[in-house]
């Protein structure tokens, strides 16, 4: 994560520990209430364990560049998976 970890919300720091341990963040399009309300139409989970990753945490990590896109989306400017910055 970044050198100024203390500036991020505690729920994000807990979630980022999973990604720092080697898990990959996966983004899935969904019409579920949580996806529409909190995640701009996406739900998130980690791979390979398949455990849910908090939508608010995932959106925060992406918007604040705590994770980098792998670039495996259908379109050039999209990604389905993200990895923690090293």
C-alpha cells in the first residue's frame, strides 16, 4: 500500500491486507442493490478464494489508485481484475 496508510479509512486498510497477501480483486457487473447503490453497477470479490470484497472498499481502492488494473476487460479502458500496488 502507500506510505501514508494512516490516511485511508480503517475498513479499506483491512480489505487491502487481503490484496497485499496476493489475492486479486475481481469486478463483476451486477444489478444487485449493493452494486447499484454503492458500486456503480459492480460487485467485488477476491480470487482465488471467492470471498466478497466490500463494495465501498473496492471503489475507494480503485478511485484512490491503491490497486492497478490488469487490463483484462472487454474494452481497452476497462479491467475486470485489479492487483495491489507493490
